[in-house]
């Protein structure tokens, strides 16, 4: 397995590839799980060569404690990747390698996509995501890049980023991978107790019922129903629940049959923040 730490070394390696235009990138922050593995498998099936980046990006954390606690498990990550293919290039740079001596966040105009939901609760988070993803695109120059739909808002923002910056890369959204009981896979799930992790199936169950209700009830009724479910829950605290247009991510009050909608949720369980979403129509 090739684990590369510097930009120069990576560029040297990528120059050796015959058809460098057929390159897939899977950007990650490590602590890899089966959700990441499904991104890698898709990337492998669609590209001659695949790079996975493992980089805990400081500019997307608005809380230093969260950044410090973020799991760094490079050896395990490399082992897990090697179970899929030993041909994948792992790019695991240091913060200095990426940001040199000045960790700076670029500010973007994401046309409001960054102002709602995660953006409302996580400050400058999406400018940090944009900064690192743009940097990775410029270093790797991939033809395709893969992102999970669990972070659907992030996916929309990256689509906007490539449009804004005219980056010639195809952004590929990949379906959410779930644990057996329905909880969306996330590195954070490891921090839940066994019981709460089982009970967290409740989040996806709620979203599936939202989808059923969405055809028959008003948006307000659905939102009130969700709020009630969480008022009655001892294990989970609702941070937000929104139904938005998938294009603009604007929270919806009234349904319009020509628009595609998605429901988004963020929940606290034992101090662990979990997010999920579902397509409604
Ligand atoms: O989704 C993530 O893991 C991160 O936000 C990303 C896209 C790798 C940027 O650091």
C-alpha cells in the first residue's frame, strides 16, 4: 500500500499513471468505516486509479476541543483500505504540508446553501470544507470525486464550489450506508454506548415515517409530529429538523409538486451529534 505524505511525492506518483485523466478521489478525514469503503468501491469501479485522502482539516472545526478529540487512526485506516485494494494511493499529509505556515480559510459565496442547518449550527464550517476540498482538487486533479449523501448539504456545497471555481471534476454523490438497524454510518457512532447505538435506529425510523406522511400532511404538521417524537424521547435531543428543496436547501413551508424535497435531521445522543437525511419525493 502506498501511503504518501507530501504533495511532491504524490504528484510524482500520479505522473507515472498512463491515463492520468482517469483518476478518482475520495476525500476523507480518516476514522474510516464501511460507508467510506462503499465510496472507495464505487471509485474503483469507475476509475483506473484511486486516491483516498486522509486529512483532519482544522479549518472546518469551529471547536478546538472537537478537533483535538477527532480520532486519528491512520494504521487502521490503511489496513481497512488494503482489504479492498492494495492499488489505492493513500494521501495523508500534515497540516503544514497543506496550509504551509498559515492556516487560512477561504471565504466563498455559496448562494445561501451554507446558511441553513449545519451552517447555522457550525459557524464557518463550510468555508473550511470548501478551502480543503478546493486545495485537494488542485493537488490531485481528479476526473471524479466521491462524497456520501449522509452529508447531503456538504455535497450540494461542493457541487456549488466546482461551479463557482470552474473546477473540471465530476462530483459523485453516493447513497447513505446504514448499520443493520438503520443508523447512518459515521465515525461518531463508535462513541455511542451499545444500547444507544441500537436505539438510534429511531432516527431513521422517524425519517421513514416522515417520508410516508409527507404525501398526505402539510410541512408544518410533519415538523410538529417530529418535534413531538423527540419530546417523548429520553435518549435523543433534537437539534433541528428541516424539509428543504434539494437544489437551494431553502426550508420549505408549502409543498410544490414540481420540486424535489429532502428531510434533514440533527440529533444529540450522549453528547454525540448525529445527522441523517432522506429523499421525500
Ligand atoms: O466529509 C468529510 O469527511 C470532510 O468534510 C471532507 C469532505 C473530507 C473535507 O475535509
